[in-house]
C-alpha cells in the first residue's frame, strides 16, 4: 500500500517537529549554562522534558511552527542527500550516547528561569500526565530514548 500524506498527517508532523525544534533551543540554553560547547544527551533529554511540561508562549509557538513548515518543505531534497551520506556520523554519535550502565541525567546549577524550571520538570517528570494524545506520543518518545540510552531521570 502506498503512503498517502493527508493534511492531518502533515499537521501532526509539523506540530511534532515544532515541539522538538523548541526543545532543541531549550537544550542549547541549558548546555550553554552548563558550560558545555555542544548539546549532550543529558541536556537534550532535559530540553525535551522541559518542552513537554512547559507550554510554548505565542511567540515561541509561531517561530517553531514556521521552522517546522520550512523543514517539511525542504524534507524531500534532504532525504536524497541523507541517502548519499556516509554512516560515519551515525557511528560516532552512537558511540557518544551509548552508556554501558544506567546513568542519571546530569542537572546544572544555573539559577536562571529556564534552568530552574528544567530541574523542576526533571523532578516532576515521573508523575506528569500527558494531557492529550500528541503529548503522550512525545512522552513515549522521551521514555524510549531514556531506555535506549540507559538514562535515568
């Protein structure tokens, strides 16, 4: 059966991309405030948890949706590039994020509003109930990442 992209599917992907893109922005801030040069698995998961639990304001939502729209428009040309790319980057990334034993996600000590909220989100994550199906999908993806990379909140 051929895949047929519906408006619903396209909108769902756009919202998911927007949520993830916003989480990346938060992860970059947390990484910077932690003294890291790059986003680590710990700060990436923290950004995802933050974005799951802290709703975007109107400005953040518009920026993230615009970025997601651009990603969807560029998607078909990038898929061709990815097919031709080497697997070396994937192997290096996998080496970096694979833990032999479960490890607890590191938290920074910065007291800015974002970092403080991020720490609170990590503390309350286990009791957080997703309030809609998309939030549950996002939470399931976070849980899968935690399990796959042997990370503990």
